[in-house]
């Protein structure tokens, strides 16, 4: 296939995906390239055969079985996709923003599947269901998201991108799976201050052990409201014996609360059984008299030491969509960023056909959803890599996907159209027209 334009979208995508070239063999990379292109150019990915019949088969001579073989048996490590994606994202951070904190968010999401012949198909508890049952038959995916600071309209703002999915199985718990992804990317983040954001399910066990393993990694997360909290260790008495490591046990009801918006908030430096060193705890309640709707958050770092965008730029305009009242508690402001992963789950499921995989074995399912995150990340990062698409910065990834898909489809159609001419003179004329159509969109 000839190259129509030196700056075509097809070539832009190819150059981006070439950064993953070392992960694949030659034939596997070609299938990887066309699968990503198919995901971007297909409005709804109903299944692998649907993408093949509606897109891939029309532009290549590949067979459907080669795609199934690629997903099920190709020996490419998913961890390599994660590390390369992180390297691409880090390369986009401007020098002036490299002193800011990076945020890693971990969470899991459920995906209903019909038919018990899928690997790792089990019944999961789903606290969000409102149809009379609290259980869901299907799969559970553990996901990790990276939040990086970028400039947007002369201000700084965090961009959230997924960096990996893992399919939960009974052989390994979710805490260990999330810890493995974090350990995979932390060597690349050793020059940054990194804060891990997680809900109360992940603020324990191997996750906290991973936080303690890296000097530049801290955690801001929710914990159970009945988590034991102690006062700071008392001063040494001078008597024989080991000094106490913790003070008296504290009751959150006795904290000093301040009304912030609809909630009462209290913050205190305390000791817990989670860490050997003092940490910062934030307690919120809707009403302090009956002490109802209690939520407890911990921060292993002094909230004032978090290098957020507004402290780095020293300007109120750099705050990320929060007003001054909401920013009174820096722990809560930081934790609020965790919600971005829920938005990503929603987008993947409703606009990126996350659950429409029709492959059965665990390896194929994991590879498919990770190829999906590669395509999604490309849509998020494209406006920051190509000046032609600057207007799409921080816009919906679905909008960018549609724009990319339309442009690639144009190029493929006109590429085939030009090849159908044998006359050199006609070919030259048509080629110039095609280049004008693709570059400036002024020839129809």
C-alpha cells in the first residue's frame, strides 16, 4: 500500500504504535496494528469477528483465525505494554511540571457475561446493583490509572490514562494483582513524588506493603470507619523498659470538627496499626450529634507536602476545578481525584465496547482489554503529541476516537482508489487530489 501523505493519520498511528514494536514479533505486530486501528475505526466493537468483517478484512489479506491465535497464544507480556505506555505518558510532561505529584489510582470493575464457558467466570458481589440481587455472574478486572500534569490553555491540569487491566482469578487476590502492576511501573517513576489513591478495599495488606517498599510512594485512601486510631507516642519517662509506640486509643467522636459544605471534617496526626510511623487521618460526618455517615481517610504523607499543581505554579487559577472551600482539606481534595477511574470504567463500558469480548481463555481476555486501553490511551494523548489536534485536549476520548476513525477510513478508501489506476498520468493527478483531500479537506 502506497503512502498517500507524510502526515496522514494512518502513519501517525503507526509511528505511535511503533513504540510497542519491541514487544512483538513481526507478524504479531502487524495484527496488533490492525486490531488497534479496527477498534478506533469501528463505532461499536460487537465482537472480534465483527471488527474483522466490517474493517480488517476489507483492507488486509489476514484471516480471522490469525487474530484469535494472536490473542490466545502469542507470547507477548502485558507488563511490557504497561511500561511502554507509562514511558510515553511521562515523556509528555513539561519540564516545569515535573516537580508535581503523580497519582496512581487502583480499583476494580465487574463485567457481566452470559455463559459459563469463559475462564475465571464466577459469581461476584456487586454493591451497586439495584435490581433485587447483590450478585453478578461474570468477570472482575483490576485496573490501574496514572494521572499526569499537562498544560491546558495556559493552566495546568491532570490527565488520567489507564495503564493496565488484570483479570481476577481465585489463584491470586486483587491486592496482589494491583501490587504487581504498581511494582512494574515504579522504577520509571523514581524521580517523581507518587501518591497512590484507593478506596477502603485496597488500603490494606500487600498494597500498604508495596507503599512501604518505595521511598517516593505514599498513599491517600479510605479505610474502614472502625479502624483503630491512637494518639502519638508519649514522651519517654526515663524509666527502664521500652517506650510506648502508641498513645491512648482515640475516639473519632472527640475530634474537633469544622463544617465544610455539607460535611463536618476533622483532621489529626495519629498512630494506627497500618503503619509504624505517624500518619494523618481525616474523618467526615454528615452530622456530629448522632455521628452518622462516617468516612475515614488516611494519608501517609503530610498533606501540606503534596506537590499539587496549585502549589507548584503558585496561582489560584491552577486549581483543578475546585473552589477554596472545597480545598480546605487537602486530603479530601487529593482523594477526590480517585473518581476519574470510575469515569474511565463508564466510558470503556458504554462507548468503547469493553464487555463485548467473545474469547474464552484468560490470556485472550486480558490481552483484548489491554489492547483496548492502548487504543483509549492513544486517543487521550494524541492532542498533546500532534498540534493538528490541539483543540481536542481534555475533550472526550470518544470524540477523538470518532475523528481519528473517520480520517483513517478516508485514507484507506482513497489509498485503495489510487491503486486502482494504472496510467501514470492519471495516477499523478489523482494522487495530488487525494493529498489535498487528506491534508486540507478541500477536495471532494
